[in-house]
C-alpha cells in the first residue's frame, strides 16, 4: 500500500484543481488491487478443490467400505461427497462472478458493495468447509467404530468399561478439535490475509466517497 499512501499524500498537497484527477488515480489503484485480490481468492479455491479431488483418487477406501457391508451407508457417503463437490463448485462460480463484477465496475459505491459481498461469500465458504470437516470427522469415527468388524473387540471392551469409553470419546473430540484448529489456522492465514487487504481497500474507497 506504499504507492497508495504516497499518492494520497501528494493528493492532499495539490490544489483543488488537481483533486478530481488524483481521486481518479487513487480509485484506479484500489480497483486494480481489489481485482487482483479477488482473482487470487478464485485461484486458491480452484486449487483447493483440485487438491482434495486428486487426494481422494489416491486414498483407497474400498476395503474399509467393503468390511462395513452396509450398502446404505456407502450410498449416503457418496451422496455427501457429491454434495460437497457441488457446493464447492457453486462457491467457485460465485467467486468468479464477484471477480468479473469487481473487474468491470466503474462506480465507487458499486465497487464497495462488491467488496463487501465478496468478503461475506469467502467467510461463508470458510465456515462451510470447517463445518464439513467436523461433520465428516464425526461420521468417519462413528461408522468405523459401530460398523467396522475390526473394531468389535474394542466395542466390547469399551461397553464394560465406562471410564475407557469416556476417555476414548475425549481423545476423539481432541482429535476433531485439532483438525478443526489446523484448518482454521490455514484458512485464516490464506483467506484471512486476502480479506484484510480487501477490507483495507474498502476503507480507502469509503474515504474517497464522502
């Protein structure tokens, strides 16, 4: 933002006859930076979905699902996977629409509105992903514990030992919270940095649009 700060200082020093020209220059710079940020949000979301897609290709879950021997559970998990991909693609499409809107808008108020809309969309996207991480983790542990025949010995042991049952639940809860915290830090570092820069641009636009 150094270039923008220098331009703003120069704007304040100039006479009123140069005010409108300087204001347009500031708007152009903010517009360019905002468009670039939203483009990176779009690129990162596409890379993220691609990463999970290719990861699933190398993770073999067929043996585990075969041991469970409950077709209805397999079908439910498949539908959940398809739903997750569908929602992810919808978010990517919305990010693309936000990018095209910000790239082509010329009015200050329209750009400010698009920035706020983009921030909300990214926040919804992040919380959706974090929620799915918790849901899929709980479902995975539950299905593996209840339906996997390899876990029969552990089920019998925990059924007669209440303390061991509570300890196991506590450990699994900590594992899920650990996954949640890890991905929360990842999203905050990645998307959070971009959103803070985007909001900084919004505040600069708000100063112009007085």
